[in-house]
């Protein structure tokens, strides 16, 4: 099939799909991009749960992966995949969190009411 034929980016059916997003689709079974959320961080498929939320449950709340899976009604493999993703992409996640916090502070989200 020639470039620009049916099913290729030029006909519009693949709008928004990039080589990078296709890599995400093949590297992860449970994690997906959410361009509508305006973040690079991946989410667990069919949920609103960020990968970093799973990391928080595991390391801040000190929950066992099986407990996280049960508590959030997720396959345990999805929990392990999210934890591995966070470990591999920690710098990107921290940068996104810092940007989000700066955005909230600029809008005085953390200011105590008078």
C-alpha cells in the first residue's frame, strides 16, 4: 500500500497517532496515553488512574501491589506495569507534577481562605 492510501495518516483515520504513541501501544498492555488530559504521563487503560497514583499507593501509602489491585479493581499485572513505567520515566513524571503544581499555585489554589 502506498503512503497516503486508505488507513494511512493522510486520510484522517489515524489523526493524532504518532510513531511515539504507537510505541506506547506496543510497549504497554495496560497503560495508555490520555492526550485529553494534557499530560505525558500514562494512565491505566479504561480508568482515570495515573501511573503515578499507583506509585503513590505503593511507596507513600505502603500498600502491597495485590492490595492496590484489589482496592482499585485492577489486574495485578497493571499495577506492576504502572510501577515499572514510573521507575523508567521518573524524571518526566516529576517534571509534569512540578508544572501542574506551578499552574495551581499561579491560580492561588493553595491559598487559605481569609
